[in-house]
């Protein structure tokens, strides 16, 4: 297993060794949007009402990993420490939503 910090470092090392340089932040944002769309396509075929077209495959793991890759790139090039940012996000959500979901009647009967 690797930490978020290790993942950020591995991506940075790969970019320096093989990628020449990071794409611009705006280009990476567009790539992230494209990758999320690719995940949405697989999800709609696997869990939704659509079926896979000929030649398409259930590669949900690959699509999620591609999204993570681009997020790591964006974090690196914008100076975001994802370990700290994620810890802060978890703390914020815990304080804000510590009873919200537990008390949501819509969630209690799901799947029953």
C-alpha cells in the first residue's frame, strides 16, 4: 500500500523521467473532465440501463485510476498536499455531517 504522499511523489517522479513536464493546469482540468466522462460511460453500462457496445469493456478500475492520476498531477502542480487536504476534508465533513446522514430517513430503508 502507498500513502497519498507517496502517490504524489511517484507521479512527480514519472513526469520528470518520462513526461517531459506537466501539462498546463487547465489542460489537466480538461483531461480530468474527460476521464470522469469515461468512468460515467462504464458506470452507465455496468450499473445503469445501457449495455456495453461491441469493443467496450468493463474497465472501471482503470478509469478510476486514470482519474486519480490526473488529480495527483493537479495537486502536484498547484502545491496541494493531498494528505493534509484529505484530513482537513474528513474533519470538516465529520463536524458538519456527524448526525445528518444518521438521521436521514431516506437512508435508513435503502435496500429493504
